[in-house]
C-alpha cells in the first residue's frame, strides 16, 4: 500500500517538474493560449508514459501544418492584394476618367458660355443693323419716289413750255408771212398775241425754280416784244422775237435733256443704293438666322452639359467614396493578415521550443 502511494506521489512530482520545465522552456509564451494547450499536450503525454519520439513526430506534424497554413495564408493574402490592387486601379481609372470628363465638360461649358455672350451681342448688332437697313431702304424708296414725281412735274413743265414756244413761233411766222411791215391786227390775232404773252409770263414763273437764269433772261424781251406787237407789228421786233423764241426753245430743250440726264443718274444711284440695301438686308437676315440657330444649339448643349456635369460630379464623389472604402478594407485586411502572421509565427516558435525540449529529453 505504501509502495503504491509512493509511486503516485512520484508521478505527481514528475508531472509538476515537467510542467515547470515546459513553462520555463516557453518563457514569454506561457500565457499564450496555444502555448498553454501545447504544454498540456506534452505534459499529458509524458504523464501517461507516451513515446517521446511519437510526441516529437506529432509536434513536427503540427509545425508542418502550421507552416502550410502560413503559406496558404500568404498565398491568399497575395491573391487578395493583387485583386485589391486591380480593383483600386480600376476605381482610380474610373475616377481619373470622370475627373477628365468633368474638366472637359466644364471647359466646353465655359467656351460655349463665352460664345453665347458673343453671339447675343452679334444678334443685337445685326438686329440694329437690320433696323437701320429697313429705315435706309424706306428712305431710299421715298427719295426715289420723290425724284420720279419731281422729275415728272419738271419734265412736263419743260414740255409745256416748249410746246407754248412752238405755238408762239407758228403764230409769229404766220404774221411774218403776210409780208406787211405795218398792218392792222385783226381782233383774233391781237387776242392770240395777248394770250401768248400771258402764257410766256406763266411759263416764266413756273420755270423760275428749275431753269437756268440764262434761259430766263430770254423771257422778258419776248414778253415785251409780244406786248408791243399787240398794238402794231414791227418787222424788226417780229424778227427779234422770233429769234429769241428759237433760242428759248433750244435752251428749254437743253434744260429738259439735262433734267432727264440728271434724273437718270439719280435713279441709277438710288436704285443702286436700294439694291445694296436689299443685298445687305439679305446678308443680315442670313447672319441673324445663323446666329439664332447657333444660339439654340448652344443653349441646348449647355442644358445637356448641366446634366452631364451633375452626372460626372456624382461619379467622382461615389468613386472617391469607393476608393476610401476599398483602401480602408485593404488596411483592415493587411492588419488582420499581419496579426495572423505574427500569431502563426508565435505558434511555430512554441512548437520549435517544445521539439527542442523533447530532443533534450531524448538525449538524456
């Protein structure tokens, strides 16, 4: 009975000694959960009289499994890192493209806004020019109408004057054809001479506004000659008046021809001015229509750009948040991997020390 009790006490002492040695061997790792488990494993094995070689093989197997697990974790981490880098690269590329799109859109927006302002100024200027053109066209047409009306009146005045001169010329030639140097005038002839004199007086008054003074100087001698002949016909006076009338007809014809030439020049100038104004109007209308169409295009594009810029801004913001999230996840994964690697290496170190301890025991 004593012998059995002694054996039990001896085994208990040996177990206590083994645990103490193992804790000393695992100095710094004794409180580690894995260290405590391994100490229990070894102590129990030795307590039950298990084979140290088998225990060593078990420890080596555990170490190999730990190393394999470490390698697997390294591979998984490398794969994760590569995928994370690819994902981050894609996100970064998306961000850069969105920022580039946003920059391009803002540059286009700025350029179109400047063009819009320039076109709006141009439209105002073209519209003002078109208004001036309309007023100019109306003025040119009014001037042309006035010129035609004035010409018609003056031309008719000349025609009436020339006709009157020719009628007077026929009357005087008839008188001269009678051959009498001093004749008694019939009542009809006297009336005709008086009417002719009055006609010349009226014609003079009418032509004073638009006839050369050199022509007007011929009227007074004619009127005076006609007045004289209303009482008696003096051949000398008659011939003198005829000569003056002939000169007046020539002067009036020349005046009428000059009036017509001047009118033609004025009409050509005013017509050319009207044509130029019409051409200018067409050019301005085309320019104005083109500018207004471009304004509509720009405004439509600016509205479209507002939407695109909002989308690009949203993409930039979302992508930046995704990059932040991905970076934070990668940091957490790296930290977890680092902690696992340190923990796994600690476990391998613990097993190595236990193997050293078993080797020591085997060599005793």
